[in-house]
């Protein structure tokens, strides 16, 4: 699989990565066996970049990913995890979490302080069972900008400076605050989830131009917008919630255009995202081996140029979005 340099860092990573939120039981529980098979399917097809977080299954995703990666040569892959949430027992929690199913009795507590981040890294290393993490990202600091800059990023820069990690950044479901971080902090990369897709091109306005100028890599997650671009004809999710009627209608228009050209909507969704020069890596989540294999195959599936010409002629995507095959 193609490898690319991650922004200003010294890391070379694969163009496709595996996201592990589904392996933490996002929306539905996943067994240890299915998690193992999913990671193995991605590995066998050349994926060597894996993203996780304490939030994903309240530690489950990190534990499951680490159990597989510990058996591989440490220099053969790149792993990222996140800081900003510490996992602690919560005696007040009752019932299942709205998003993560089949999880341990822990709940995340926001902590973007310097010391909280250092504790988070230590605890992630224990769950992963690894001696180091390559990339650390500040996770969803939407309401904690000042604390993230003064505390979390200070800790990450210290870890990068002493060689403990190779790259730092932030992972968010919005592009506006990432653009602010790009101007305030010497980051290497951002994980942008769900904000550059066939349904949402908000990152084109501010974030992508800044990242291209400063050589900040974009790791793109949420390519299917929580599922609506995987299947817009069933109960559709967008940004982790039920999709509204207008979004469902647009997704179905996109799907109809794909069907006219004999291609799958998921293939168009992945390849559309990878066509932007700011996007370094496409991160694809999966909850079983078949999904992992299908996602990788769809990223390379042939799409006729006529589809992209018809998409360009439609009003379904921002006119500024580059499409595959177009001259830069």
C-alpha cells in the first residue's frame, strides 16, 4: 500500500488507516473475536496506520488494538491515540452509554491539563501494552480551547521534544477550531472527522488552505458521515445522530448518481475525500473483517471519469472541491 509523509513529521504512514471506534462498540457491541479479525483483515491488506482513543469503548478499542499490534514488529506500523479524557469508574452511571455498547463500567472525564494529559498517555500505554505511541491528538476540545493550548498542547510538545512521540495534533468533528489551533500551536497533523465528505465540505473554507500552506497533514475520518454515505436507504446516522430528511435526500441523490454509473456510493465517498491535496490519509472504520476488506477494495475500485464529470455538473458538492482525474 502507498506510503506518505505525515506533514512536517518524520513519519511515513500508509495512505489508508483503520479507525477503531467501531471496535469499541460504537452503536452496537463487537466481540473480541470480530475485533481481532477486523484488525487482521486490514493488516493483511497492507494497512499500517491505526487510530484509537480512550473514548472508543471506554478503553476497549485500545485494549483490542494493542492485543493485535503487540505481536507485530514495532517499527512496522504507526499508531495514534488521543488525550483529553481520563477513564474513571462512575457510580452514578446507569444503563448503557448512548453510543458505546458492551463496554466496561468506566466513563470518560474531560481533562485537558498538562498533568491530566501525562496521566492519559501513561494509562493508554498500559491498555495498549506498547512501549510507545507515535501520534498523540487532543480529542474534542470544543469547549476547552484555552485549556488545550495552555495545558494539553504544552504536554504534547514536551513529549515530542524529548522524542517520546513523533507527531502531535488534534482530532475533532469541526474544522473551525482546528484552523485556530493551526495558527496557535506547532502541530504536525489534524484528524478531521466528518467535515470533508460528499455531504459536508466545510473544511474547504479555512482549514484546508491553512494546512496546505503550513504542511499540516489531514487525517480524514468519518468519511461515511457515521453511516449515511454507506447506506442512505435504511435508518441513517449523520455525525453520530439520526440524519434529518434533507441530508437523507441528498445522500440518496448521490447514491442514484452512483447507480447510474454502476459504482458504489462508498467507493465515490472514499475516493472523493482522497482527491484533495490536503488529505494525507483516509481513515476507515470497520466492525468486522468483511467491512475492513470491502473498504480497502472500494478505495481502489475503478470509477469512470463520466461519474466525476456528472458530479461536477451537479450542485451536490462544493465547486471548489477537487475531483479525481482533474488537473490541479
